[in-house]
C-alpha cells in the first residue's frame, strides 16, 4: 500500500511547488520499480500540464504519462506528450519508441515494426527498440520468432537481466524447459543475490520431471529455504518436489521424507494464526499419507 | 449434453473482473466454487457460481503454484460442503486470445482434482473496455465434459448480468484502494499476509447492496 500512500501525498497538498515535487518523485518511484499503474499516473497528468519545469525528472514523467495514456488508449493525451517531447528534444530514439507504441496500440504492427527498424538503423545500440520488436512478435503470437530475436539481442547485450527473464517466460510459454533452464541459469550468474532466480530454476526443473531434474530442483529449493523460509512458495515447491521424487524408486526415501516433514512443519508455522491453516494441514496430510507409507 | 444456464452471485462476478483488470497485461486463471442443479427432466442444468478463487498470473501453465492452488481450492470447497469446484476461467495476455484451445491445459489440471468441472469461462479481451456498463459481457462460456471438446454456450441461455451488478462491479474497478488490496494465490505465495480469498472484498460487495 506504499504506492497508494505516495499517490495520496501528491493529491492532498495544495501548495503548487510541493505538489509538483511530490508528483515528480512519485513518477520517479514508479519508473525505478518499473510499475505499470495508469490509474495512478493519469490523475496526476494535469500537474505536468500546468508545470513549466525543464528538469530530467519532468521529461521522464511526461514519457511515463505517455505510456500510461497508451495503456488506456487515450490518444489525445498520448499525442500531447509526444508533441511536447518532440518540441523540446526533436527527433530521437525515445520519441521514435513512442511513435512505434502509438502504432502498436492501434494494432498496426507493420507500421510499428517499420518505425523501430528505421530507428535501429540510426541508433543500433538502443536495447528498448529491440525489446519492442520482441513485444510485437509476442502480440502476433509468434513466440518462437520472439525467442530467436531475443537470443540474437542477448548475444550483444548479454548482461541484460530483464531480457534473460523475458526469455525464460517465453520458453516456458513454449514448454521448452531445457532452454528455459539455461536462461534461468544465466539469470543466477548475473544476479546470484536474487533468491527468486534460484526458485525459478528449481520450478523449471520440477516441470522437466526426470529424476535428475527433480534432484536438482530439490537442491535449489533447499538452498532457497535456507535464505527465505517465510515465503510460502518456497515451501510449497519443496513439498511438490519431494512428492514427485517419492515416485522414483532410486530416490533416497529417508532424505525425501525428512525434507517433506521440514516443509510441512514450516508451512504449519507460517499459517498457525491464519484461518487458512485447516486447508494447509489437509494438503500436507493428504499428500504424505499417499507417498510415505511405511 | 443438457442445456446450461449460468447464474452469477455478485462477489463471484466482481472478483472475476477484478482479476482480469488488475493483471491486464498477463494471462490469469482461477477456479469457481458453486452448485450444479438439474431440472427434473435432466434437460436443463443450472450452474450457480457463488465464489471465484483467483489463482495465478505468472508463467501459466508451468507454474507449480497452480497445482497447489487447485488442491487448496478443492479443500476449501469440501470444507464449505454446500459448494463444489465447478469450473475454471482463463484470460489470455494477448488482445485476440479468447479461444478454448488455449486453456485446454487448465481444464485438464482442474479435472485431475475434481470430477465436477463443468464450466470454462474465457475472457473475450476485445470486449474488456473502460466503460463496462456499455459493453457486452466480456466472457465466453463453454461447457466441458471429460473426453469431449468444450462446447460454447449460447449467451441467450445464460442469465444476463443485470445492470445493477455491472454498476457495482464498475465501482470496485474504479476504487484504487480496493484494486490494490485484491490479490490472487500467486501474490499470496510471495507474501503470506495477502489474502487470496479476498474476504474483505466479498464483505464489501455484500455491504454495497
């Protein structure tokens, strides 16, 4: 709810200068965390319209307003933002991205692709334009092609975490789990302090479903459990992996059972004050009675 | 197959649309709790949707939390006794995604855990417009049976969504606080304090009658 309290701060003040500052700060917050909230951005656009500031934060806020307008197909606001940016900065790749986006929201993907290609010819080092090309392919349901374009892009921009993440999700959509696992491993190498990437890697291996993959999934789940025990997803993943491994005769029953009981115990602790505890108890009990009969 | 009539309770329809609108740029799915009643001659089946449990919005169908969510939904339905897990819904991330073959995997997953899955609702994204009062109902309904292809239900056989419910839904969708406080099972799995059953929204929807 922090986002709402920040939004309210922008609307409650009557002092003009303070309102401008808070609005620009709020827009910077949204940009920093890549949050897409047109319902919160659009009510603050009048503040930008009435302001004559020439700071980088202001122009970034106008650009964000353009994206919010695109999200709700508000063409008049979108055109206002683009015109304002063009008057100030002239023709540049960021404006071209907005022009391309305008074609995309009108579902004219050919025109959008042409804009991006022309812009890339002048500015070949702009990652955002390549990403828009991938977005167009996804919109056209051409996920295989989107994966190819993204892989080509990543050969040049190989430290772009966001793109590796997108590649994981594209491969998951295509049910290409081995490729998704490779992309997830690249994410781990790029940012080993992000526990979510380890969990994603574990879940992909769970989906592969072979004995070796499930053992790998279990190892990674255990590692994430060590650092993030208060997240139900981690514990549920460990439960599922142990349950799946129990169907293999070569799996170590003792370790599997111990890990299953570990996950069950921590799930019960997590939900001990919740009215939802009964459902978790039954989920855990039902699964264990089937799999761990002595 | 007998003719089918679908009746919506307010909180189920409101939560369904909130799930679509909150994660407008991603695919979402969930399940319905409700009852199925047959007429004496077995020629009419009335499906009453009492509740909507929003499940996932991240990397469907490879999301393991979907499996857990469906099992927990089944347990919740059993605990309530008077409802069962009767169907599921899906909204694709693309503008033109509204075909049943895109959600076959969801019906299979739900059917693995319950025999009563009879209803599949898919969002017709082209009809999800800002003014929901003037738009047609943005949903396509399919009757599902194991081993058979999903059969689309004609809208004149369904209970029309009354204007009062559309107006009520619009109020919820426009309320920023309520939208921010709405969560699905994926959100709950990352932050356990998020109530994926959205009980506060259910009680609000009853209060605004």
